[in-house]
C-alpha cells in the first residue's frame, strides 16, 4: 500500500493520532495536519493557506478528526435556559463551519478519477432522529449542521468525481481528553480500537455510500 496517501487533519488528538498510526502500520504514506502546524478551522485564511501548501499533492483518504465538545471552558448546556449566543457560535465555528471550509479547500486534492474518501468525525449525538434525551443543544446542533454539510457537499463532489465518497463517522465514546468528564456514564473504547474500526468501515465504502453517516461498528446512523 506504499502508493496510497492519506491526510489526517487533527492528527495531534487522540483519535487522529490513532488513525495516523494504524494507517502507517498498514504501509500508507500519511501526512498530518493540526493546530500545531498553524491550522485554525475557525480562520478561513488559515484553512486556505494550509490547503494551498498541499496543492500539488493528491490523497486517497482525507480524514478529519478535529472537533471539540468543550470550547474555552464552556461545558455542554443541560437546559435551554443555559444557552449563550457566543458559546453556540463558537461550537458552530469549529464543528460545522470549519468542516465546510475543509471541504471547500481540501476536497480538490482528493485523487482524481479514482476511489477517494473524505471522512469527517461526527457524533451520534448530532443525529436529530436519535435524540431522545435533550440537552447539549449547542454541540448537538453544531454536529447536526456538520452532518448536513457533509451530505450536501457529497452531492456536488460526486457530480464531478463519481468515485469520490464523502461520509460522516461516529467514532464511539473514545477514551480521550474530550470525553474524560463524561465517559464514566457510557461504555468506552480505546482510540486504537476506534481507529481500526473506523478504517474498516472506510475500507468497505463504495460510491453508493456517498453522503452517508456510519458508526464505528459499521452500522448506519439516522440523520
């Protein structure tokens, strides 16, 4: 697989680092990109510069592992009475608008005229149909917007490159700093297990799966 190239955006995080590690052990040529490289998904110019620096490269897989549940110390809301406009805007800027910017600037460097995948981490909590608990409004809404962005972009991208596949992925409740304050209430998995499972899902995708939402177990998630 030495001729396969992957770009892992957010490779400094728990899941991103695990994805990059598993890919390298497979023999894939991996490029990592994260905040430590100056990438800021809330800054359009930053995203554009990062993509421009890679304009001469082509990737078979672009995996977006960025995202945050707690931004600047603001915990998820337990009630609608806790809604704060600035906190909600920050959630959208990173978890939704940032992903739209990645699609705008990075989808053109997917390998042309070949099977290529743009996969972006979402969360089951962003599913509108699967929401039976309420709460966490800003994060839920930002991830739901993320999913709509993935779905909409997938249509346009496939019109130009029929073998390209754009999907949202739920990684499970992974033992990372993002989940450490909430994991005690849910069954958790190690980053390596999540990474291997997510890559197995990606391996099985076909163009007919373009614009879909999957969990780490290989099951479709309702929108």
